[in-house]
């Protein structure tokens, strides 16, 4: 089987995701991704009985086996001042989070 993720395609994907890999890491990851695709192609060749329903996730849950949803109830924190005292910066009872710098994608 030929590699489905070529070095050129991998480089494009890495650039789009704004990742930075050294050449050895990049080649290792590209090889591993192609191995995963190969395994998927092998699984696709497995013959299944047409009566087997499609699975949308690994575990099937029926209403009988699923626990009931819990009520969405607000519960006050017993010690908010102690918790806020551990934060590096607080303003009027709210945690101050530093601005996350970002760049525009091309």
C-alpha cells in the first residue's frame, strides 16, 4: 500500500495546525498516521453479516442500562474566599485570566 499521507500533504497539515516538529518527529508521526490508515483499510475488508446494525459508538446504552440523569441543581461553595485567595489575580470575585495571544491564520 502506498502512503496516503505524502510528505507534502503532511507538511501542509502541520502548517495549517500551526505545529512545529523537527524532521525526525515529523517523519515518525507521518509514518504512524499512515500505519493507522493501513489498519483502518484492513478493518474495512472484514466481512460483516448484513443483519449486524451499524454502531455509532463503542458501547450501546439502552434506557434500562443507563442511569437516570441527575437534576441540575446549583450548590453554593462553602469557602469561595479561600479558593479565590489561591488565584494569582482576582477582580471583584472573578478570576482574572491573562489574554491569550493569537495570530491570524492565512
